[in-house]
C-alpha cells in the first residue's frame, strides 16, 4: 500500500514539474518577445517620429480628444435630424411615385404647375377621407363593445341577485348534458350559497371596474385624436416637401448628376426610377380596388345568410385603405369588422365567418392578384420584396413596411446595370 502511494505521489510530482517547465518555457518566450519589441523601439530612427515619446505627446492627445468630440457631436446631430431626414426621404419617394399621374394631368391640362396642384389635392383628399372614415368608426365600435359588455355583466348581476342559482341554470339555454351535470354537482345548499355569494361580489367588482374604465374612454379618444393630429402634421409636412420635389424635378436630377457625374446616364436612370415607382403606385391602387370589391362581396354574402353587418361598405373601404400596409392589413381590417359583428350579433359563429372572409381575400390577393398586378409592375423578385418589408417594418413599423417596396424597386434599378456589367 505504501509503495503504491509513493508511486502515485511520484507521478503527481513529475506532472507538476513538467507543468512548471512548460510554464517557464512560455514565460521565457514572452520575455523574449517583449525584449525584441523594446529593442525595435529603441533602435527605430528618430526621423520616423514613431516612438512612444512622439506618439503620446500632449499635442497628439489633444488631437485625439478633439476628433472624438467631433465624432460624438456628429452622431448626436444625426440622431436628432434622423426623423427629419426620414420625412424628406418619404417626401421624395412620394413625389417620384406621383410623377406619372402628374405627367398625365400635364398633357390633359397643358400645365405642369396645375397638374401638380390637382394631383396633390386629390391625394390629400383621399387620405383625409380615409382617416375620417376609419378613426370615428373604430372609436364608435370600441365604445359600443365596452358598453355592451358592461350592460351584459350588469344584467347577469341583477339576475343572480334576484334568482336562486339553480333556477338560473334550469331556465338557461345551456345544452342538456351540461345543465344536468351542473344541477347534479350543486346539490349541497351550503356550497351553492357560497358560490352565489361569491358570484354577486365578484361581478359587482367587475362592473365597477368596467364602469371606471368606460369613464376613461373620453381620455382614450383624446389621446387617439392627439396622436392623429401629430401624425397629420407630419403628413402635411411630407406633402409640402413632395410638392417642392415635384416642382423642382429637373433641378433635383441635375443636382444628382452634378454630384455623381455621367449626366446622360443619371438622367435616363432617374427617369426609369420615376416611371417604375409610378407603376408601383398604380398597381397599389388596383390592388386596393380589388380588395375593396372582394371584401364587400364576401361580407354582403354573409348578410344574405343572416349575419347582421350594418357597415359593409365602410368595412370594405377600410380594407381597401389599409391594403397598402403589407402583411398586416388583414389584421387591421378584420379587427374593425369583428368589432362591428360583435356589436350587432350574438354568438361566436358570425365572428368566425367574418375571419374566414378575410382569410380567403388574403389568399386570393397573395396567390392571384399580386402576381398578376404587382410583379409585372415592379419587376422585382417577390422574395426580395418580402424580405424588404420585414426589414422596413421592424425598423419603422407600418411606414417602413410601406416604404420598403419602392425603396427595393429603386435599389434594384440601381444595381441592375452593375449586374449586367459583371455578366459581361
């Protein structure tokens, strides 16, 4: 036993010694490298001005901190003006997209200035009318929904206070098997009384809480209107900038070719971008019209089968206006329709039918309408468009998702010649 213990101890000592030797070897190499570096710094010619004394001078340190301060100021400035630059970008893309309409009205009215005024007035009226349709409708539906829920809870509270729980279950429209199961399980009067007292108390608390929140609907509406007003002011600024871009189209193109060179090439490329974005906007209008008709048709069919939807026309217009927001437009439009159906119908089945209508419309749009209308208008891969929408939406929400398509078109047109050159 002692000999085995001594052998193990000897083995451990040998391992420790070997580890020390390896560590000493590494340390010697490190010391050798440090010595070489010090020798290089000492033997370096003074004329090169590349030793530690000339690098870490007060003058160089001041230069470094001044440069760092300038970079910091530039970063802060870019962060502050980024929102303004984003609005300028939106305005310029809008002016390019509306240019094909301006050209058409210019031929008709014999004046570009008059054509610009007509196009932007029509565009502004379209946006205002859409906002006046969507915002009051959604606010009214939300208020009606909250009011209906509170009234239903209050009615149930009065019913529980006036009638015994067993009598309520017997008179209810529950399925027979569920009713029998409840009646058989509530045969103990003490348990039944405790359940009824708890229901009365909790429903009372729920009613008071709901009334409190319903009283704050006015403040909720004010917040929505203030956000809407702020967004409208930004939209008004974008339209003003877009008008100036449309008025100064030739000067903007001249500025770009003066900045980038190759005037003829830049002019032709910019004209192609203007035309392509005009095709995109025309395709967007066609898609909105198609979605309006399909949603109107689907909801009208539901009304023929007993689903009460009093605002079919308004809901189809909301669907058409929100169609410009890619991917999430069915959610935005279907929420308004669901609120309307819940306020005017009982049961879950009408809501399911409405959701099914929007699912069918979305599938028709994705698989038939977009390939027929947008792919031909854009000449861009659907995969590239989808990826750009995801990136734009993650960065700037709905506005980014809307701008993603025209910016992808512009990028594709700018890169197409580079691809052709590489192929050659």
